[in-house]
């Protein structure tokens, strides 16, 4: 059991480090030009034979969203806690969450998507060299899951696939 927990944390760290997007959906920078909010999309669940329209994250700022993934970052410096999804990461405003309890668990977060400008890092320090847009969720509710069913961001009003 202990070995399985280590593997989950190990692969979560690899996903964060080498995934297609890092730093909480950060964008508008030179290192990750694909992550400027136009290449990060919601993936709505299909309804029968019709595929719903996907939207760029920057188009749905201010709307209620749902994400499922691995909660991580409770004990890290920088952006704070985040949820690792399939190919992307979203920061969580953790002021009202029991982050130590959630660390390393599959979670579902519901809340409002916000975009903030992260200031440039100091010269010779880690971080982005210029101000960067960072996407966060201000959670209204959360729940711990046994497994993740849909590892992409979706709008809250979309029906869940059974």
C-alpha cells in the first residue's frame, strides 16, 4: 500500500513537471506560449451522439466550473495548492480548505474560475520572467473521490456522464 502511494505521488510529480502545461494554467509568457488561455479548453461530456462545444479557459473566466483530479501542492512554495488534470493544472484558492487532509487525494472542486496576473519573478530567481496570467478556482464546494471520472475542466451546468 505504501508503495502504491509513492507511485501516485511520483507520477503526479512527473505529470506536473513534464505535462503539456505547467504552473496552474499559466500563460502569456515566452516559455509556454501554448498556455496563454487560448489553448487550454474545457472538455464537456458528450450527450449521446452530439459532441458539446469546448471553450477556451480565458473565455469562461467568472463562470462556475468543475474539475476532477489529484489535489497537490499543500506543502510547496509558489502558487499554492493545485489540482492535476489530464494535461493541465489549475490552482486552487485554498483559504477555506483543509489542504493537509486533501493532499494526494482525488478530488472534485466546484467554483468560480478567475484569472490573475502573477508578477514577474525577481531577477535570478525561479519563476516567469514577465507578468503572467494564472488561472485559479475559488472553490464553493469540494468532495473527495474514489476515482476521477472526467479529468478535464467543464462548466458546472453540464450533466455528468454515468
